[in-house]
């Protein structure tokens, strides 16, 4: 590498200063509960570069000055949070949860006299989780006149919610969906070279998508839910934040309702009105 090239790649402002990283990390944590340790510096720089371009700022110093000294957060917060959130999702991810939902949870809820099973995917990402829930619920309620269902799907990121509402995915993403369910609930593109699929309108219409921050003091979800999925999001929070989120989720869960968390997560050590009924599945008591 020439000396000129080396100098050009190390221009002032080409890296986030420690002072600005600390400011960003504190804001991201306070707003979203997401921890941003120093080891995430390079990741944060890579993700924020598109926001520098979008806001016409040449350096990270300029961008941070815009955020914190020029009231830029009022217009930039949603976009800033979008780029720092991590969104991984698959259809029928952690499949045993859906087996339990189908074979145990839904029959128990319907058997208790519930007419509309209210369910919530509280960190829905690009939509694979709520659409999987919808397939299971549609199968369970098919041909029954005594029970129906509703699904609320929320996320902090507006980007992923836009994808979820469209319900269009790469063809290979639906590979985990059983073939009989694919035939009923998935449409293939008319042009095979597009290699895309779309969830059927009937299924899409059963899900209400909305932006929600799990750091908020209250979750405006209406009547209590019978099933809540909050999977693979607690791992991004510290213990204090986890406790607050879990307690608020329990407040939203009907007595006898079920909460599903990720297989890498635990509620051990928290004083919650829940009993464990299966691996990472809990029931409200």
C-alpha cells in the first residue's frame, strides 16, 4: 500500500472516537436496552456508514454532532436503531416450540372456553415467526366454529416490519416449512427466475404488525394474550433490563397463558408468576 493510500484510509473522523462511541452506546442502551460494549465498535462503524451517507455527513464526528448537539435525534432515532438491531429469523425456528403450541398449548387454551386465542410475537423481525404461528393456528382452528385466533406482531425496527408486512421471502427461507403447509400458505412467483415466495393474503390478513419498544413502561396490546413469543431478544439485555421486560410481558399474559423464550435464554433468578411446563416454555400462574 502506498503512503498516500494509507493516509487516505486514516482520515480524521473515519473512526468513531471513544467519546462519541460512549455517547452512542449510552443512547442505544437507554432507548432499546441493547448492550453495545467496546468490542462492537467496528460493527457499529460499519452499520452507521450508510446513515452518514443518508444524512450527508462526511465523518462520524459530524454525524454525532448532528445527533447530540443539533437535536438530530428527533428525526434520526428510528433509523439509528434500525441499523444497530440484529435480526435473524427462520420459519419454524426452534421447531419444538411449535410442536408444543400445537399439541398442548392451543388445545388447553381452547378447552378452557376461550373463543379467540390472542397471540403475540413480541420481537417478530422480518416476519417468519408470526407467519409460522399463523400456520399453526390456522391448522388448529380449521373447520372449527368454537374458536378463532388473532396475532399481533411487533418489533423495534421499522425496516424489518416493512419486510414482514410484505410477506415476500427468498425461496430457500421457507425450506423448513412442511410441504403440505407450503401448498396451503405459500405462493410461488410467476417468474421462476425470481426465486421468491409470498405468504398467502389470507394468512397475511390475520396478523397486525406494529412498531413497539420493549423498553417502554407499558405495552399497549389491549386484552391479555394467551400466547406470547419473546425469543432470542433477552440475550441482548442485561439482567436488570431482562427483569423489567419479563415482568411487563407477564402483565400482558392471561392466567393460564403460555410464554415462549429462546433456547439460549433463561428466566432463572427472576421472581415471575410463571411455571415451567417444557423446555423454555412457561405458563402464567
